[in-house]
C-alpha cells in the first residue's frame, strides 16, 4: 500500500480559521499521520524518534528514559519498544492514556521539587531525557522561537539534574539564531552536541532536534 494518496482539500468552515483549515488539510495529507494510524502509533512524532535512534543509537535495552511533555505518548511508545518494559517514565501537565511498559504521571518539570521526585520514582538517575515539547504559539515567528528555545533551555537544565554520567538529552528546537547560546551551554555539559533534522519532520518546518550525548556529570 502506498502513502501517496490523492490530495484532500478542506473548505474553511464558518467557525474555523484559515490557519486551522491549513493545519487540518496538512494532517489529512501527511503520509506519516496515515502511517501512524495504520501501525498503531499515537502520533507521527514516533517516526522522528525512530529515525534519530536508528542513526545515533540513543536507546538501548535496560536504560531508564524520561519523556518530558509526554502526551500523547508517541515517543514513550517507541522508547518502551526499544529498551524494554518498566523503564520509561513519562510526565506531562495533563493525564496521558496508559501504555504498556510506560509509567505516566501528572507533573510539571518546572516544579522545583520535580528532579527529586523523578529520581525517587526512577530509584536513581536517568540514562536518557527526551523532550518533544513545544511552547504555545502566538503566530509571531520571533516570539515563538524565543519561547521554544527558552523551554528547551529549561528542559536541558532539568536533564542535567537527573541524568547519569554519560547520559543523553534529545529535544525539539526551532531554527532562528538564538539557539547558538543553547548549544554553547550544552557543549559545556556534554561531550557531543549536534543538530538533527529527521525526514519525518516536515521539510517546510523550522523544527530541528538538538542531540547531546555523553553528559559530563554534575
């Protein structure tokens, strides 16, 4: 079966904005969305993590993985399949539907007590911290870029609180210039830092992922 289908066009409804219509049309014509439905993944984002892991081998059996902003669970689903059940811990501000092999909890990673809570939950440090989070958008590109870079910076600080020495941090960012400061900070904490853009990321999107490996320890 092929993913190349006839393009579906969506008419703008009275209560739907042009932006919402464009998003819906993009979803309906996205081969990764269709593939995720066929293969039982919770989101198209699952394929981004699969691609990154296939190339850089960040997930290994028996690791402890923390998924920040885990909903709807696509990345947790991929991690659990790769490393084995009982070692994936997902947190989000809202409840997430249960998944085999994954423990979800409602927790704000920005809570000052969150690192302690996570390490108690994990019974030790994490080997991998994942973040596919994105800040709420305003429609103003520069503002949105600054918001997501700020969020990734906070996620990186959190990761450095809970990672074991040699650990890995993977997070979504947006191209726009100011991410250079983030990369410089990560290079002080990790042995290897790079940008990655998997094929499953839409070509027209400014979305990138920052991959930091070899945490130097606290």
